[in-house]
DNA sequence: TTGTATGCGTTATCAA
DNA sequence: TTGATAACGCATACAA
C-alpha cells in the first residue's frame, strides 16, 4: 500500500497559531493547554482541543519546541559502526538496557550515532541535535567527536574511553578487579596461566603479543586488565584476540594451550572470550575445570552455555543505569563526579585446582 | 573529573550572528560558509572561519537548522521496552545492522523509541523530532503511535506489524515460506510434526494452544506461519512459547516431544526457538536429526551452535537495508510500494528422514 | 486566567 | 558573490 502520496494531502500542516485562531484564544494560551505549565480554564482548554481536532493538529512541533526550550530531549549514544558485532556481546546489550531504563523514566530518547571511518570531516553526528552524549562501547582513547562536543558545551558520559577531562566516567577498577580474580586462580594453585586479551588494534589478527605491545593498546581496559594479571602472576604468555567474540577467543586460547608448558588456567578479558577458551579446551579433549581452568570478565548471562563462568561481575545493567543517573544530573545542570562501580568476583564452575603434574618419565621411584 | 561546572564557562554560546558580526559579513553569508549551498569567495570564507575559531563557534545549531529546514535528520525506531530481550535475538540485531548501514550513508541518525506501557497518554515518543519512523520488531497489530504519526504526516516503514495503510511494509510471505519448509519436511517422510509458535500474547506461559487461539494471535506472523504449516500437514499439535528465546523454545519443544505419538519433526517459528528444540531433544536422549528433525525460521548466524539449522532465510540484513531504502525514498518525497522479500529455504543438518517406526510388539510375522 | 510581544538560531528569498 | 529581511513554530516574561 503506497504511503501518503495523496496530492490533496499536500495542504500545509496546522500550527498552534491556527488552532488558537480557530479556538478564539491567544497562542500562548493554546500553548499552555499542551505544556500544562500554567493552569487553563477547563472550558478554554476544551475549546482549544476541539479546534485542534478539527484542524488535525497533533500537538506542538517537537523541533520548534526544542529550539525555544534549548533542549531536544535526546541523548546521543556513540556506537561502533559495526553495530551487529557490538550487540552480539550481551555485555553491550545489557548495559544499553540499563541505560534505556533510566532514560525511559526521564522521557528522553536515545539516538544511536554510529562512528564512521576516522578522518571524515566533520565527524558524523556533529549535526545531530542532542542534549548529551554517552560513549558506552568506544575502544579509542581519543575520539573526533569529543572536541566538537566540548566546544558545543554538550555534556558527556563514558565508561572508560575515550579519555577526556570533560567526560564523566562510570567505570570499574579493571586492574584491581582482574587482580582479585587472578589471585583466586593463584590460590587454587595455578602457576602457569595464559591471558587472552581484547583486540589491541581495530583490524588485527589473533596473535601472541608482548608486554610492550600491550602497553600501547588503544583500549585502556586492555592494558589495565593485563596489568591486573601481571600484578599476581608476573609476565605470562598473552594472546590478543582478533575480535571480542567467541570464535576469536577460541583461536586465542588454542594458541595458549599449544604452549609448552601448557597453561593450567586461561584468564580471558571478557566472558565471550572465555567461552571461546572453554571451546578450545574441549576441542583438545581437555576438561574444564579438571584439566584447564577458565575465567572471564563482565558477568553477563550465558544461559546457553550450560555452566557458570568464573568471572568478574561488572554488573553491566547497573553500569548502564548509573550512566543514566549521571546524565540526569548533568541535564539538570548539576555537576557530577566520576563513579566507580564495584565489581565483585563471581566464582563459577570453570575454575578449580590445577591437575596434579603427570609423573615424569616412568622409572624407579627415588 | 567533574564536567563543565566552571562558573566562568556560563558565557552564552556564540551564534552565527556573532560570527558574522566579527567577520564583518552578513549572517546569510556566514551561513553559506557552513552549508556550502552557494559559492562563497575563499577570502570571505576564511574570515568567517577565523572569527568562528576565535569565538569558539562550532557550526550551526542543529535544532535551529532543523526548524528552518523542516527536517531533523533523525529516524525513529520503535523498539520493545525490553531492549535486552529483543536484541538477544540475532535476527533483530542483524536487521538493525542492515538498516544502520543504509542510514549511515544517508547521514541520518537512528533514534530508539522504546514502547512503554500501553495506555499512557500521550504515547511516549510523540514529542520527539523525527523525520520518519520504522517498526522493526513490533508485535502488535495496532500501535498507539501510528495514528499520531499519521496525523503529523510522518512517513512510516514496517516489517509486517503494526498493520496500517500508511505504513510501507517490507516483508516476506511468511505463509508461503513456511509452507515450502513444511513441504520439504513432508517429503522427507515425516507425518507427525509439532509446531512451536512465538508467544501469542505479551505475558503468557509456554503452553499448548488451539487453532482458534492462534487465529487471534496479536502477531500476524505467528498466524501466517501456523497457516503455512497447516497448508501442508493439516492440524498439528501447537505449543506457543512464553518468549521468543532459546529457553522457551526448549520448554515448548519438550511439551511436544512428550506427546504420543511423539512427533518426528519439530517446526519452530524462529531459529532461536529451534535451537531450544534441539536442546530439548538432546535432553531426552534423542539425536537430531536421526530421531527428531528440527527446523527454524529466520536464517541467522549461530556460530556457537556447531551445526546448520534447516530454516527459512529471510535475510535479515537485506531486510534492514531495504527498510533503509524505503526510508530514503520516502524522505525524498517519492511514493513507495510495499516490498516483498524473497525468503529461500536453507537446508541444514537438523532435518532428515524420520526414523523407521519401531517394530510393533514382537510376534510371528504375518 | 488570558493576551501581547519578543526572540530562540537558522536558512531561504530576493535584490543589490 | 554578498547583504537585508522574513519566516520556521513555539514558549516565555510580562502586562492585563
């Protein structure tokens, strides 16, 4: 069915002025009927509504209203251009869900602003009318939109990156949380562990990386989680996954499990990567956790996994809600401090004591 | 780090007028420097840019620009309030991804408009400035926002529901596609099949449903897919899942597998439900496809499943792209016809011939 | 409780 | 190529 191509329908849309005129009241009075900011006599209101119905007027034009009020009622959310990939991670979706919850109460909309190829000028989205911007999944330490938004005086909230003094951050202490997890694994008796990292660069391949390379990772959390591991285990073999997904996690863990000595535990920087590690172990005929322990990071729900991952729960839903709270205060003109979110260790069934070392070449006991 | 609470920063933001004044040109000329709609002498442009830099002016205010131009550059996307749940289905995410792709080229943003409790007045989102609205995941035949948007003359694109003559639909022929799939299963030799349906109502429980109940389902595709099955198999046992997810699919399929005679094939209305059916079969010690065949609907990627589902590929990414194309034309003022998307059958490894019936009670052959 | 008048920051039209 | 001016549709301060 074709839409609205009726030529006769090309009549200009009624405005508040038309309605007021028809109702025989002033524009300002008609405005009050819709905003409700001041009392209007019931009879007057009724007249206005009638006129509106007759004219097919459906309320004030949001754009004009926005201009007058100086607010658009919209929050911009900068998201990776490959939305698909980002939302394949329950962590991202859960966090958005928490944010949407707060925003729903606020009555503001969430505008997805896909980041595009770097270098495009002006950065896309800079012409969109938003009251504030959130960076929930950014993997860059710097972002072309930030100076732009700072210049426009648009408040920003982030979850770690990009890094800028104008961005209110809601985040966990990645290093400390990772160290707590690593300590648990250490206390179980593990001494040979491998670390699966998020991608160091946007388009890389799954490969072993050095401490020096990690120090230059674009994503701050990658560095910090790696430091958390080092705080407990010192230098350990590290493999950076090509993507933050299961398949890359599997490939990365497989590299680690091929080392000699084989790690007895794989610490992954996300739950999805950890799932991949479980797969890699199983593919080699290793049992988790009897032969290999595996841990993740995030604390997302993985109902289809059939087991509970040992992980750091950074409470993504709560994180999203806190971002929403920060936004609420910023929009109210209040000043907001950075928020540190508590991220407790969650013990699952994918970690256990390491296997007893196989007896050396059989021979007469000493 | 606190954001922008510097009291001295409360200076009013520079406008185009300030810039023009400082550059010694007319406002309209300064405007042209930013819009590029008419040529401006290089020297003049340079003066304007300089003045802008000095004043910290970062380009025209998007809201004012929108008002003047009558377009906001934003597309509204009505999404279920439980974003989390919706985006757990790769079908939804993939479709959004396809849409975002087209929209990215268009330079327009995507505004998420969560639908909230029915009956709220006015419907949320009616005060948001959007140039068009898409319904990608709506499960209601009618939607409170639709009359509102029709009244405002805002073009709409949907994927089946809500149903309204003003909405341009991009969809597949669910009945025909399902019938083609059912025919394949029939030709394999199956005669006892069970059908797993999407939820008939928002908050229901997983339970067996009658043909009469299905006829009143809120979601049109639920009805149409059920009809597709009936076209081939006639009346079959039907179970409506409580949610469109794996767990509910498992529960629903489990009900069917407990019937006598046990179905030799489970036809599910979505791939996620089908995954649940595979799980249910396995939990009963039944092999797929040797003991039970399972089919889905959607054609999403399920890399973690480790097998290929027999399904109808409704090419969600392409669907999203086509929605984007329809939007593009509508925004250009062109009229657009409904689009029917081809949805081919994809044979996987979850369907096969039914098992030979167990021999009846042993006895002397006739 | 209602009306009058002003301007939000731009862009389009037209004339120069 | 540039400038003056008039909208865009509304919400607010203030007066009545």
